[in-house]
């Protein structure tokens, strides 16, 4: 049988049980050794076998968990779609001890080519080839699927796409996996998760960190276990996390915390498969297949994150620093401005204390100005009030890298204009070009027209995800659907700031509400707090809340630290992904660009192939544009890192031959900020980049009683309260400068 052949092929590379010393301190520095970047699951087993102990035995309930979560025992339904040629698994539980059953399930969609049919009577033969039936897949391991980009996959080599929902760090009900990637040959997985707003029947709040992430990890374990059993097609070595907004944050965190034992107690508590404790408290990460122990991982091979709203632990001061770099920005109140100034200084100290470095050849920039990219450069922020007045005194190699990434993102966007198919272009007098004039445009012509705003975007250049709430993404394989807003990501037709935040809430809401109300502070709001009558009252609330969080949760962990991916990337005990890509809208209003920059720096230094792109004029959760897609990038990475795979490159542009139908240019004129020439491309100053950011970012700046992340804050609540103050950096500033801030508060 094909199932047995699949199991045997996996067991050839298996080792004994992978065990870890018990660790629940919440600090990755105490975690056990994990695999290095780029290792396959089989290689992870072999590396971990040195840690094995013949005396280590799994707990007695492990067999029951594995039996319960074996799909062949679950009586699950499969539904065939003729239009997409795909089989979709009905929602099943991913764990044996769910706290909220409707939020801890999983569904899988597999390409029909990999399936001979469904065995409905247990005889090992395919009895049904269509309809909705109960039974087990009969997998065809010899069949191949060639993706739209030309990559070739089989049922044993196909990538598995894990859709991390959790928009705004919210709860997500279980949902059926879409067939979006069936034609590409990928396995697509949708899972529910607990999150903000999750409550039990007695009103107890239950969605606090790290529940959302843990639910996604548990879904990964469930799918990998059933691949190992031969119940599902796909490769355990090529899992890719993807999501947008809060889902983008969790896509990053899923990849950044892969296999780290800090999360094992939460996985065990939920009844996840393949993670247990022995009688001595040691962790065991394995499953038993035909009497042999096979290591199992919750790790990712790759990550495609759209508008990753992480890390929250550094987000307030990072955003304050980014706003404060714009010396012309008008804050809503003196309290906000002063708080931003203090937080900017806090961020400088934070970055400089990290001792960050960048290998110039890895980031692709000459950061020390010596004419080559051969050096490793220390990344620091420096302050010189008189020498750098246009950025309120700040400069240094760290912000030089930030500026270089911004310029590169714009130049990459300009280069993609060759792929435009349906844009409308105008001359300097505002007249639409003729079809022949459009056909004759050079790359430089299009770039200059874009810089001067002489265009109307077509669908090939849209940065809006146009989404509706479930996983899957657009037809081009873009970001998972996040829920649309009236203004849409990317802003108004003139390229201005978005009208709505990621949850569809009006950006002129000035008071922080509850998770159910979903309100967040506005950047233009002048009220420092609607909840506290004095600074002293607010400070006392901060101190009490943060003391409670730092005292630890049921496992002794600081949940804010657990949700900081920079604590785990490259750390002992973490299996770093082979590759990652983070796509942010350059006019992103939900988080500073410095956060994605920090993630890239950390991953590059950990040996991960890490790319970031700040899509120019893109808003929150931008779509892939100009022929790019999630599928293209996955196929390219597969060709780059998998032996024997096809090398994939993006197809050459065909060139626009007919002008669009727009009647008046709607592009933003960037010429006052950006200079352009055909030799050097686009260039601008750090002050101009900061001004662009503050003009485009419409969400709140720090300085409120519930900080900028009015929706994300709730993930750090407790069983009795839906939100707590949690930012230690903000508290440090409030305590250090309370005499000054108290006089400014609510004035």
C-alpha cells in the first residue's frame, strides 16, 4: 500500500526519541539546542538524536492522543470540488483537550491529482472519487503537479501552506481550507485560534498570549503527524506560514519560535500530538509509528508575512522614534510630543544595547561608505541635535540601513512598472498619452511619470488585498484575506493615508474601548486619556498591570516576552526557517517599519535568507503586484534550496501597448521628496522618508493610557480583565519623567 511505502521512507531517516530538559522560564536563553537554519525534518531528527535518552519514556496518555488525532480514526468527511480539482477535509479538532472547540480545529485542502480517491469501507482501496464522503484518502505518490511557474511537486514533496489568521490578534473560528493553492500543487491548511475577545461560558477571558500562537503550532503538529502516517499528502520539510496583519505577526512568530521549548507546556496543556513530558519532566517531541519513535516538529521551512504587526514589545517606542524623526510633524498634544521624544531616546538606547550588526553583502548596501559591501558594520543610532536638525538630532548606521531599505523598496517598485498592463499615463501637461506613446515608454519614462504622479493605477498595480475574512488570498496567490475597509489598504485615490484601520474602524475615533467595541486611538486625537483623570492615576495602573504580567502566568512566563519574536530568532532551542519574506505597505499605519527591519537583521544574522519589502504607496496588508505572488516566491525558494528542483525566475514583462481609460492623473507627486535619474535611480533623505511615513500612517502615535496598539493590547489581558498595560519601556519613561509629563497630561 502507498501508505506503508510513505511511512517506511520516512522511518529510514528517523532516529530515537528527541528529548529536551524541562524549561518553562519564558526565556529562550534557557532552552535546549535545536536545529540550524535550512535543516529538513529528517536532519533535525538526526541532529537531535544526540540528545536522546534510552530511559526516556512518553507519558501513558501519549498513545491515546496519537490514536485520537490519527485522521484514519476520526471519521472525517472529504468533499471533492471538480472546478478546482481538490479534496477538502471537513473541520476536525487539532487537539484532544480544546478549551474552545470552535477555535481549535483544522481543515486541509489537497490537490486532486495527489488523490486516487477515498477509501470509505477500510479495505485500502479507493471507493469514491467525487462528492462528500467519509473515509481516508488513498494517495498517489507517483502523480506530479506542475505549478503555474513551472515547479514540479509530488504528494511527498509538496509544500504545505499554513494560514495564520488572527487579524488584529483576534480569535478566529474554525473554517474550511480554501482551494486557492490546489493548482500550484500545494497543500493548504486553515486553522482556528483563540485570541482577543475569546471568553468561556462563565465570562472568563481566555485568549491571552500565547494561546493564538500555540493553537497554530498545534495545527502544524496535527498536519505533520498525519502526513507521517500517510493520511495526508505533503512534505513535513516544507511548511510555509503566511498571514496578514495580526495573522502576519503570527506567521512571523510561528517561524521565529519553531520548536522552542518555551511553548511546549501550552501545547501539552491543549493535548497536542507529538509533544509530551516523561515522569522526570523532560520534554519528548516524537510520535510512535509502527512501533518506532519518529521526531516531529512545529517548525517552518519558510514564511510569507504581510504587514506583520510584531514585535509589540518594541512597537510603541519604535513608532515614536519614527514619528519623531520627522521634525515637521505636528503632534496632537504637548504630552504626546514629549512622550514621543522620551520614547525616541529610549529606542536609541534599546537598539544600541542590542549590539546589532549587518553584513553588507547580506543586506546589499555599502553602509560604511568605503565603496564596497564586504564589511560587517555595527548598527547604531547616534544623536547630534545641531548637526541633524531635520531629523531632530538622530543619525547613524542603523537609520542609514533604514533609509537604504526605503530607497531600495521604491526602486524595486519603479522597476516593476515595466509589468504594468492597464495603467493610464499622462504627460507633463496632464494629457493622456496615446497608445503609441505608451508603447514607446522606456523604464525611465515610467519611473519619472510615477515620481511626478502622472498616472492612474490599474489592477496590476493595486496594493489592496480586496479581502473578505478567510484564509486563502487572491487569485495571484497574494496575502490571506483580512477583511476590507471603505478606504481600502493603500489610502485614497491620491495615495494619501488610509481611511480605516485593519479592523475597519474609523481612524478619527479618539477613545480606547473594549475588544468588542474595537476602537483605537487616532493619530490626530488631542485627548491624552479618556479613562484617567490624572497622570498619577494612569501611572499607578501601569505599574500594577506590568507587575502582574512580570510575575508570570501559570507556567511562570512573561507573556509579553513570549510574544517577542526577536527573543527567539537565532536563539538556542529555536529551529530557524530557511527563508522568510515580509511585505509591508510603505504607508503602513499599524506599526513602524523599524520592526520589520529588526526582524530581517535578526534572521540574516541567524543564517536565514530574509527579505523585506516596503511596497511604495501600499497600505495595510498590501497585495502582491505586477506579476508577483506568494506562489512565485515559494516556487523560487523551492528551486533555490531543494536539490533537483526547477530554478524558477519571474517571467519577462510583455510591455504595455495601449493606454488605460483614466481621464485625470491621480498619483501622488513625490518630486518634492524624491530625486530620480536613470543612472542612480530614486533617492531621498531620511527626513523625507520620515515625512512620508507620518503622512501615510494614520493610526495612533504613543502617549495614551492604552497605547498605540488599541486592538492588539488585549492579547496581554488576564482571566478577569480584557486588557492590561504591558509595555515596560513606556512605564520606564513614565516613571523617569513623571514630573514633566504629569503637568502636560490632559492639558
